[in-house]
C-alpha cells in the first residue's frame, strides 16, 4: 500500500430502500470529518425512497435500480453488482436495503459488505424485530452492525448497541430509541473498517486481529 492509498478516503457505495436516516448519519459523520470515506454513490431499489433526496442534497450521485423491472432475483442482483462495481467501492454499506440477496452477490462482496439490523443478533433475525422483542419479553434489545454472509442477518456482528426495554414500551417507542443508536454505531463500524481495523476471516470478524465476541441466541 502506498502512502497515498493509505491516506485516501475509503470509496464506499451505499444501498437503501427507504427513508435513509442511517444514510444521513453516515453523510453527517463524513462531513464532520469523523469518517474517512468517500460516498461514491447511493443506490435505491425503490424509486420513491426518501433517502435519495438526502443523498442529492449532499451532492452524492444517486441511482435507482427498480427490482420490479427485473425477471427474478438473479437478474436484479447481477445488474446491481454491475452498477456497484462501476464505482469500485472498497466497502458496500446496506443501510435499510430491504432485499434478500443471492448467494452469488453476497459472495462477490464477502468481507467488504456491512449491514445494520435492528436487534441484538442472533436474536430476532428478519422483520418486525421490535414487536417480536417485546412479545418475547426481552429485557434488552438493540442494533447490530454485521458483515454480510449468505445467512440472512446471520453474519458476524462487528459493533452492537444495547437498549434497555422499558415497562411501558411500544414497538414504535422502542424502535425510535434503537434507531438513535443505529445512527451512532453505523458510522463507528464503517470508521473501523476504513481504518483497516476490521476484517472478516472465514466466518470470523476480527478487530485489530482479535475475534470479536458474539452473543449466544437467547430467544428461539
Ligand atoms: C433501520 O432500522 C435498519 O436497521 C433497518 O431498516 C431501517 C432503515 O431505516 N434495516 P433508515 O432507512 O436508515 O431510516
């Protein structure tokens, strides 16, 4: 690695499907000089994703790749990978990208794709995590940033935030407190990756060369 490469901001592509509040947190951290990355593009699979306007306001190129216009998951994921690779990112960031990805796609970005999930993984993979956590009687809940591997929401966690569940919580109130933490830990995790401190080796996430401890499942 040359001195230039070491100092250059990490090229990143961010994928969204929705409002993009996590995208905004990443944009804000970058602008504040807290995150040494260059967001080369924001790509949405939904033309109406609110996050597109956030990117445009920040002067980041945006692209829409509407999955409903493709014949099947494989064709969409191939086109998506082609579009992403055009920007030559060192890291792909899934920020509320609500698509199940093909194994080929995941493999292609192995070790260089992160996702954020609104639960303490491995608990509550999939959708509707806040309601499920309340129904299960969880005392704590939270959010996890993880490397993406073929198992949906199953890759090793790199940073997590724990949020206590309150007596009178509703899914909405809990979700709002978790989202606040997402906005803190996603830039933090991306920053660690950009500094070269975070790696995926096999199925193990390493921070500064040491395996990152994983939680065991507490709810079936
Ligand atoms: C977040 O809760 C994220 O964890 C989940 O989808 C939501 C996206 O929110 N995967 P936003 O689009 O970043 O506001």
